[in-house]
């Protein structure tokens, strides 16, 4: 990201707030920053050119940006599922509490 912004890592450490970092992380998840972005764009062109309606973008991505073992992927998925479940539960609790207060 530092290269994308034309700054050194030290400059970013001194000037970037945690909120701005989170915004950049969110942006990167939607529109990747750096060399991977070019790879994704090339894959999009290849996908559009291949003529197969069954092909997926991932079929044309040549490397994994964040390689993990199968076990690591399972752990990450388990944590993500648990976090989604917790967020859903907290949303239900908040909804019920607001209904009780509204009566």
C-alpha cells in the first residue's frame, strides 16, 4: 500500500490513522491495490475472452495472494463462521431489546 500511495512505510506509520487504515483495507478487499490488481484485471480479460459460461474468475488467477494450507483455511473459515454467527446473534438481541423498550 505504501508504494501505491507514494510513501514509505515509516511515513504511513506516522501519518495514517487506524480509521484510515481500515478504510484502505476495505477498499483493498473490493478493488485490490498493487500487483495483484493487475493480475485480477488480466484474469477478468481472460475470463471475458474465453467464451465459457461455466468459467470463473478464479480459473484465471495464477497464484494465491494469501496461500494457506487446507488446515489453515478450515481454521479461518471456522472463525469467520463463528464471527458471523455471533454478529447475527447480537443483532437479534439488539432487535429484541429495542422491541421490549418500545412497549
